[in-house]
C-alpha cells in the first residue's frame, strides 16, 4: 500500500472512532459457548414444548464500550434453543404465540423469550421469559440474569469483547436452566401434565468420554471465586510446575471444567460455600463425570506475588539513573479436595520473601529474588505427592 493510501486509511479509522455513533463491530466468541453436540447435566423431561422469540430478540446488541458493539441476538437464540433441547424431549419453534396462531401439535406448553436486556457496564445480561399454555394463557413470567466478571490478571491486553458477551450469555442461560424447575408455577404445570420431578441432576446413559491414561487434577480459584478467565496468577505459577514433575499430573483448564459440568459451575450457579460444593460433589452423576474425566482432585488455589521498592529512587528524564531496593513476597495457598470421597484432605500456605534491587544506568536492570518459583515449586510438589499417593512427601 502506498504511503498516501495508508495515511488515508488511518485517517478514516480515526475519524470513525472520534465520530459519535461510530463503533467497531465484534463477534461473540463461539468457542466459549457449548457446542450443539454437548450435553448439559440436567433432567430431560419427556414432553414437547414450543419456543418463541420476540422479534427484537434476534436484533439484540451489546454496546460494551463507546467504540465497540457486539451483535448477540443469533447466539442468544441459538443458546436458548440448545438449553431447551437439553431439558425437553422435543422443541418446536413457533413464529407467533397462541391464540394468534395455534400451538404446534403435541406441544404441551410454550416457552417465550420476550426480551434480552444488556447492561454493558455491569457485564450483565437478563432474559425476560414467559411460560404459556398451548392455548396462550400465561402461566409464569420471570427474569434470568447472568454476569461475566473477569479476573483482570487473566485477561489479555485488549478487552476480549467476544469472550465477555459469550460468558454473559452462558451465565444467563445457566441461571435459566438451574432455576426453571424451582419455580412453583413451572412445577405445577409439569405436575398437571404428568411429569414427575426427579433429582436435579440425573444420568443420561453411558458416557462417551474416554478416560485419559494420565491422572488429572483441576484448579479452581480460591474462596469460591468463579469469575471468568482461564487462570489466576497462582494457577499459572503452580500449574506449570506441577505439569513438569514426573510422573505427569495433567491439568484440566478452568473453563473446560465449567463446560463439562454445565450449567452448575457458571459464575451465578456455582457453589458459594464448602457445604454447597460438597453437596454438589456427592451427586451420583457428578461423581461419575469426574471418574470419566479421570479427575481425582479439585484444588482451590489463591495468592499472588507483590514487589515493593521502598527505598532509593530511579529517575528517568532522558534515560534512567539511580538505585532502588526493596522486598518481594510470594504468598500462595492451596486446598485439596478428594473428589472420590468429597472431603478436604489437605490445606497449605507458603510464603517466600526476598530482596529486590533496581540499579539503573541509562536502562534499569532489576535483580529479583526467585520467591515465586520457590513457593510454587513447594506447593506443586505437595499436590504431586498427594496425587501420586506418596504419603511421606504429601505431609506438610
């Protein structure tokens, strides 16, 4: 491209960004959403229902920033239809609600997605839902909200707008799926058409998952922190050390774990207390799923490394000159839950502290103690000893 042409393109982009109403369009990150062949861990009731989308739903957009917009209507309707397919034996799309048009033959109710509200500043998505009889009588109306909070330390340099919207859609859909059978009007409706509510999570028959040969563990954030994002600082630090040990202990990524157990580990639906988590782990289908994945231990991990240059000074008017020094502290902690027995079997915290120096002559050259490596290595070895049943090494 000629220089003049390049300048024209840059000018056009800048003009677009500066003008009111001009925005860059992003796409929803579909890799963050369940695949059409995925199965959710929810009951599947042996009835047919209709699904209706209000006209504006397909046009929904998330204006996640002043110069960024994400059309989400297609993904919302697709995800909502997928969710209904997980819960009902047959789902039939209808273009109009009865009595304007008769309900499809065999449909014993109609679930209508009437509105999708987006609150970009809160990264929040809300579904307005109705349940109607085949004749068009409204049995229930409610909202299912989802959020997409993200760990700032886990995100890329540029805001992942496509991921944020996907996570919000996932969370709102999970809220809908988990809460549907808890609504009294829905339970009454199911009762009148002869559906008996079974346990919240039931089995769907033999699993198609082949257990990998190596043992796996899964990391989740500390103190039941279910924000979205692939890993925290502690997970990255300890996980990389753990996978380097022999024999290998492989990690299941945080987001993959959520998807395997959808809709029960999303931000809004995940357990918030130890009692809730242990109750979740003792359900038969959940226990079996962990076995299929060859997952034996769930590890809550938290902590971070902080550096404080409390003494000296470095000035950088034209190049950097000076000398500063201080301390660096790495404090990490783990809690290991045995998924086979659904009990906490180990807890440990490690803190390592060292000195840091920053001499600067034109360029600063930091000299940093390896506190993080030492702390993470110690905890990785502890997890590895537990996972490989080395009793002596597993003791704190």
